[in-house]
């Protein structure tokens, strides 16, 4: 049996799709613990519908406190030997649980397994693949020496005993609590990613402020500093510098446009080229990006045709 943990906060637009993707898993022996972090939209009504409909869905409503404390509550209440993480705006593909459980049961030295993913936009249209290293050494070397986590948190399955052994999540490391978690998990067992794409990871329009960037950077640096001390690594700790810079809504659309073009999702690229131009200040570079989005797919197809 596994336990699915999903914290939720004001997710009325996506939570039904997320829940359906869990209830439609080919591996059906699970309990689904959903913690509502004090939602103020229609989320509570949606959650009640599903808990009334399926006995595996167990909903608990709490005061707003952030995701890490809720996940720790879930770990302590879980009946399953494996914890499957899920976010309220993502979509798990049907074989995710079956493949991850099969891997963990066949690899007892591993304490966590992730997967490959496809990034989607707020409408669910594909933007491009998210590819992660498969082997433990590659994953851990990346997070220790490059400060890059290579397990997608909402697409992971983790041994409950290992989570209890390391003391669960540390809320003081939000919003980098997952980076801290996998650093500590790698010290009690092995990590892996399956080569299969098993989750759709949703991206949102966001306004990354300098303050948020610095907080994320600081907690990740602290997590890495502590990991070096615990592991007694006798080299300088890498300095973490995040690439999250304040961007406008228009720039966000153009970034998605370029990602979609590169991945061959031309329809998505055209959509974001148009949205990017509409939200922009109509500067020269905005029109340049727009025409790239509209004509880019044609250029890519011509290049492919010329190679034949």
C-alpha cells in the first residue's frame, strides 16, 4: 500500500484534474491524503465531492500554514510504506505508481525515485520535456556540487521509513525544502529517476521578486552548507546563484514560446507569441519575439526538409 500526499491551497482551477489523475492510476492500492491549507475559493467543495465519491480520498482542512508542516502531518498519519507526492495543479500519468512501486520493491537500497516529466502551461498545453539524470551518483553529484536538484518533488515516491529517519521536512527551508530533503535522503539511501515520463508539471505566470529570489537562494545555500558539514566534504561549498530574475507577464509568455518551439510544440508557441505581444509594451524586441513565434515553426520545418 502507498500513501499519496497532496497539500492544496486555492486550487479550484486544477485540483479536479489532479485528483482524477490519481484515482485513475493502474496501481490502485493507496490512500489519498489531501490537506487543505485554508483555501478560500471553491477548493473545499471540490474536495468534499471527491471524498464522498471515493473512500480512498481523505480530506483534512487546516489553518493556513504552508506546505511543509502539512506534509509532515501526512507522513505521520500515513499507512503506506511508500509516500507518493502530488501537487494540486499537476497531472500524473496512469502508470506512474505502478512503475515507481515496482522500482522501489526491486531496489531495496533506494529510498526515493522520481521520473521524467513534460512541462505544461496553465491551459495544459505542452511546453517541452523535463529530463533528469537516472542514476544516484549523477543525481547526488548534481545537487551537491552544482546545487541543482534532479528529482521533481511532485513526481517522486519516497520510502516512509527513510522520511521518518531523517525527520521529515524542515519548514524553515521553504521554498527550498525539497532541495534540503533530497540532500538528506541521499545520506541514508540511494536516489533514482525512472526513464519514463510519468507526470505533467504545470508552469504558471509568476512574478519572481528580488526578495523571493534571495530567500530561495539563502535557504538552498544553508541546506548545502549543512550537507557539506554532515558529509565532512573537504572542499569549498559552491556558492548558489539562482537564475530567477524579476520578469514581466509578457516575458514569461515569450520564454514559454521559445521552449515550445525548441520542443516542436508549434501550436503552443504561436499561442504564447500572441499572448506575449498583447501583454508587452510593443517594443521592437517584442515584435521580434512575436514573429519568431509565428514563423519559427515554419523555419524549423524548412530546415528539417532541407536535411532530407
